[in-house]
């Protein structure tokens, strides 16, 4: 019976990690697009929104990632959100290593994946760097919640601190 409990906990942890990973990537992308369409298009226009969304340094995705990570802690209280960046970091590292194998220097590879000037469609940044950015932002939002989470006031403790007569 005791052997089943760690296995069940492991499966629960893995499922929660996958849900957090999905939320940190696809959820953030979807939320950033919807939030931008609803709030920013009337103010700055669609072309400016697309520029804000899809050009480095992807500030809209990072901001929404932090907000989503913070709000996700209301639903998922486990530590999975703080580790959600690991798989995208590995995927990004593989991409950088592939660029190094083709003869580019480390500086050229890092500039390609993290620089502000990428080739026209910026496919490598959207495929590899953007998920890394959104998951790091999501994890940061989760850490912010853990550090400054709203605390409920226990009425029993509040009444115990009445001044003595």
C-alpha cells in the first residue's frame, strides 16, 4: 500500500507539470493575443499590436506570462510552475547546439536566438526562444505569488490579540 502512494504522487506531479507547461506556453500565447485584441487594438491599432507581439523581445508575452503564472497559483498550489521552464530550456539549448554544429560561433548563435534582429519570419525565435521566455515569465509570476501571496486572516487568531484590560 505504501509503494502505491509515491507512484500516485509522481503521476499527479507529472500531470500538474504538463498542465502548467501547457498553460505557460499555449495559454500565455492565447491570452496575450486575446488581451491585445480586446484592449490594445482600439488604442494602438492591429499592426502595432502584431509588432508588439511578434518582434523581439516579446514584451507582451512576457507580461502576460508573469500575470498568468501569478494567477495560476490560485488553481495549482504545487511547485510545478516553478520548474516549467526546464523543458523549453532544453529545447532551446538543442537549437543553439544545432546552430553551433553548422559552423556559427557561440556569439552568432546567441544573437540569432536572443537578439533583437532576427531573420524575417523569426521562426527559430518563435519556435524555441519564445516558449522559453513565456515559461520563465510564468515561473517568475508563480514565485512572486509564493513570496507575496495574499494571506487569509484567521478570526480565531485575530480575536486572541485583543488588548488586556
